[in-house]
C-alpha cells in the first residue's frame, strides 16, 4: 500500500503502526461518509414533514375561509322576517 511517498509493506512487523494508522484513517473516512449520509436522510425527512405540515395548514385555512364565506352568504340571504316583532307589525 502506498500513501503519498510512504510505502507500507503488507505483513511487515516493523510497519505495523503505519498499517494500523492507515486502517484507522480509512475506517474514520467511511464512518464520516456514513454519518453525512444519515444526516442528509434526516434533513430530507424533516423537510418532507415540514412541507406536509404547511399543506395541512393551508388546507385548514382554505376550509375556514370557505366556511366563513358560506356563513356570510347565509346571513345576507335571509331577506324575510328577522324576528317576531317584525312579523306582528306587518
């Protein structure tokens, strides 16, 4: 194995420290990549949750607005008798 100008001979006892360091660096690099991958997945899931939450809020606001419009329409659509006094007065 060669790292830069350093050549590590396999199965050599005098280069055991270098092999251990090289293996440790490779494992550290792989672990770092795995952590970044998992963090990316977590962020993507959180983003999806936020988008769904925003859609639910917008849908609730639309429904509330429709309900208010319907309520306002029902109030103005009653041209007839408002109460008993008006009925008796006619």
